[in-house]
C-alpha cells in the first residue's frame, strides 16, 4: 500500500505542475485512476503494476494538460441540452408567476412561490437523471475519458445544489402554507413525505459528491435513483388515496410505473462494464 500511495502521489505532483489542471480536476482524475487500479488489481496485477498501467492508460501529464487546454469547455450534446433547459426553465416559470400575479391580484403569493421553488427543485433533479441516463447509454457503447468524467462531475454538482436548495425551500414554504390554511405544519401526507425524501436524497448526494465518497461514474448512475425518488414525490397524486389523490386514471399509474422500471433498468446497465452493448466484429 505505501508503494501504491507513493506512485499516486508522484503522478499527482506531476499533474499539479500544469496550470490547466485545478485541484478539483486532480481529485476527479485521481478518483478515476484509483477506480481503474482497483479493477486491474482484481484482474490479478500487483498494486504497483496496476498503478503504472493505469497511469499509462490515462496518458502523460503533458498529454492530459493538452487535452484540457483544447477541450476545456464541455462539448457533450446532452450537457448542452440539459443546461439549456435548466437556464430556460426558471425564466419561463418566473414569467408565468408574474403573469398570474398580474391577472389574479388575489392569488396566494406563498402558495405560488412554494409551487415555483418545488418545481425548479424537482425539475433540476429530473434533469440530473436525464444526464445520468444519457451517460449510461453512451457508456454502454464506449467509456468516457477522465477529462469528460471530471467535467460531468462538476455539472452534476451544480445541478444537485440548485435542486437541493429549491426543493428544501419549497418543502418549508409548503409547510408554512399548510400551517396557515390547515392549522398544522406537517401531516405526513404522501407528497409531504415525498418532498422530504427528495431533500434527504439530494443532501446525501451532495455530501457524497463533496467528500468524494463515490466516483463521478457512480454519481451519474445514482442520479437515476434520484429521478425515481422525485417521480414518486412529485406524482404521488396518481396514487388511489390520500390528501393529494386527484383521481388519476389507471393509465397514469401505469405510465409512472413504466418510468420507474426504465430508470431501474438503466441503473443496472450503469453497473455493467463499459462498452457492454458495443457490437463486436470479427
């Protein structure tokens, strides 16, 4: 183990001399390196040989710096689409909220802000899940480079922060509204519990991200689970009973179940080796 740590420390020191590589980028690269070393050790290599081979696969410090210098902006199309939606959604939601306040002066501001923040929080979590689904599907055909994984890790962290802050704000404001209208802050209704679960999951996601408890790949796969949590929290009205049961038809419930199952299947696919669906020609 000391030899392995010394090997990684020397590799990181060489990378740290490159101005293009930030400390956060080095952390992401090291996490990817350790993940690859663990896989090589499981295949039968010694830790020292596995470290040297993994470093060779990643490329020299100069080559990595050149790649980051040329490809610093994230050019992956799903990131552009998800980021565009993430920017446009608050503007659209704020415009609709303003129009409603002008057309209905007596509209409940507290309830409107609650709906606005919870919608932003849940949507950001779902967009994070969409990014995770795109990652899983592409990785099933070809693995991602360390640079792209590092960039995707930063994108997931930004979305998770927005989702956590907005969701928590929405849940708290909903409690204040319920206290004013119904005389109680919390009633353990399905949607209230769902909102709590969403906030707890996002908090755990951010903690795991911040302290590097799991790799960028694992975070992207885990985002699919977060999508299921939010789907259940947001669409609890499709359930047959409860305070927020609005009498949805069975087809809506079937659609919800289908989405949950698809997310679970994608989660399992994300655990498979990279390139598992790539066609292999003789």
